[in-house]
C-alpha cells in the first residue's frame, strides 16, 4: 500500500511538472505573440523605442566589444597552435573571420547582452509591477504591452545585429593584432585572407542570428519582469529566470539556426 | 437617479482564497464614497474590478450605462478616459520627470509645451511650484510624490477618481494636507470619487458616504454622519479600533 502511494505521488509529481511546463510554454507563446502584434500595430512609442535602443545597444557596446576583441585574439592563438601540428598555420586569418562572424560574434555577443539587458529589463518591469506602475499605465489609457514590451522587442531586434556587426569587426581586429604582432603574419596577407575566404552568407547568417537573439533577450526580460512576483524576492527571481532562460534559449536557437542556414 | 458606478454581486477568488463574496455597491454621481475595512479584506480588489485591472469571477460592474467588466477595445478605452487614480505608493514613472508624469495622458492630445503648461497648472493646484516640474520621482519626498500622483490623477479632469490608501505612510500633518486636497479637488471638479482607506481621519474628511467591507461583502453602507450612531457592530468595532467584536483580530 505504501509502495503504491509513493508510486502515485511520484507519477503525480511528474504529471504536475509536465503540465506546469506546458502552461509556462503556452503563457510565453501568448506573451510573445501579443508583444509582436503590438510591434506592428500603431500607435508606436518612438521616443521610448529610441531610448531602449540606446540602453540596449549603445550601452552594451563596451562589454560586447571587449568580449569580441579578446575572443578574436584567443582564437588566433589557438588556431595557430593547433594548426601548426599539421602545418596549417596559414588558415588562421580565414578561420578567425569565419568563426567570429558565423558563431562567436552572435553567440558570445548575445550571451553578454543577455546577462546585461535581460536582467535589467526584468528588474525594471518587475519593480514597475510591484510598485503598481504597470497598473497606473492602464488607468492612464495606455496599453502596457505597447508602451513597455513592444519598444523593447523592437530595440532588441534592431540593435543586436548592429552590435554584432561591430563585434565581428572588433573580433577580426583582435585576431589581426595577435596574428601580425605576435605570430608575425604579414598584415596585407592577413587582411586579404580574411576578405577572400569570408562570404556574404557568413555575415548575413550571423546578423540574422543576432536579430533572433535580440528578440529572445528582450522577450525573456519582458516576460519575467511583467509576470514578476511580489516583493524583492519576486523581482530577484524574475531577474535570475530572465538571464538563465535567455542564455539557454540563445544556445538552443543557435543550433536550430545553424542547422537551418548551413545544413545541406 | 442612475448610479455612476454600480457593483452587483461581485465575486473574486485567487486560488482557494475567496476575496470578494458578493459585493454590491452603488455610487451616485458627484458622490464621495469611502470604502473602509481591515487589511486584506478586498478593498483594492473592489476598485481594481471597476478599473478592469482585475476581472471578477461572477457579478456585474456598471459605469454609467456601460458594463465595465465586459468592456473591450474602444469601449474600454472610452471608459478608462473617464478614470483617474491615485495609487497607494503614487506609482509615478521613475524614468519620467514630474511634469511628464502629470502630463502623461495629455501628451497624445497636445504638444510638449502645451502639455507642460497644463501639468504645471495641475501641480500648482496640489501645492507644488513649477520648480518641481523637472525633478524626477526619486528626488521627491513621500508627501510630494502623493501630490504629484494626485496632480496626475486629476490632470485630464476625469469624471471618476479612485484613491487607494491616500494617506498611508504620511505623517499626520501631511495626511491632513492630502485629505484636504482630495476633498477640494473632488468638490471643485464635481467628480465621483471612491476612496479606500482604514484611516478614520481620512474617512471623516473625505466621505459623503461610507461602505464597510468585511468577509468579502459590504457589511454596512450609509452617510458618513450616520457612521458613529448606526449601531452596526462591525462599524462600531472598526471606527473605535477595538480588538473585541465580530471582526476577528489575529494575535
């Protein structure tokens, strides 16, 4: 009897978890759909959107730029050391460029921005929820989705590709600096190798990934902040959940997008 | 005369917690109704049901001849245009300056300079000078935030104003100032007002009529002058702040 009861409890626990997962997924999909609808339907709050673009894009430049610089530099060193085992040192420039533009620029840039921006959005909206500012928006005849969610989604989708384009350039520059100054490559040859082996598809796929990551980052921040629990603990949980879910979804989306773009 | 606001048998539960168990209340035009009751008795949920921030599980909410709990789209927008609300913590937008907070709703109808002028006029009405217009909410004291919240609530001359615990967290002098301001603006504008509070000084200052909410229903309602002599045990216990009586106090 006791065994049956324990088994029943175990199965019920699994069932509750699965139902909870479906409920959360459904709520997130509905939230995302509503957010996207408000992105395309007027009225638009352009001033708020511009403010978010500056907060999400411009203020993320230092952290994304530094990440890209050191990643490019490390990549050049690693490829040189690894390549020297089978006399392939010459591929450093092209592999750094392709690696940065296709994968490391968007993914590492996305993860850095997720840490910075998802948390900030979740904390801001969570505090607004707790202090009734979101209710106040409604009483002032303003749809919170239009005023809070849509500008952040638009800002994320637009600014992440720009950020990643800058990160790609800085990352390749990082590889260039190490290649020329430490590994004694000829500067002209390094640049021509970079340009020759890089294709438009590499750059476009990276920028498309960045736009998707921008959507994921801002969506997770908005979703968890908007549905934040009460008090400091509620806002803290919202912030943590936003960063964790944005990071995991970026990595999952990256695999799906890579498969979509490059599988033959 | 038709009530300006009518709640009919409104129920609302959160999980297993039944907050409203059949609230029925009429508020007449230009009347100042104060809803009193202990903490957690559903006072805020009652006004949020009227505002559409909370959807009742059962019952009807009417504003004029519109079914507020069923209103959607343009009808809901036109309903919201009738409302102004002062929140318990003022709920000012941190990222906007004082005048932008006050002029928030008006920015859709008028240009920046005009909206700023109107905002400064409304700030003067609540006793704040134009030197405060460019400050941010974080730079204001609690009393000043309440005044800015009040200026925002009355900025667009709403027909109905809600006040959620307007004097909570204020010292007695500032509370008196806010009570007097609320009474003045409500009378001056001819607005219908619903205030929720458990501050009996506010009740005597602001109310034309009082409704006592307990156990999810309105236990008593009547003119404020009848409150002291009504003989209702709930009202008696509440206004005299006694621990003994029909309202159970947690110890």
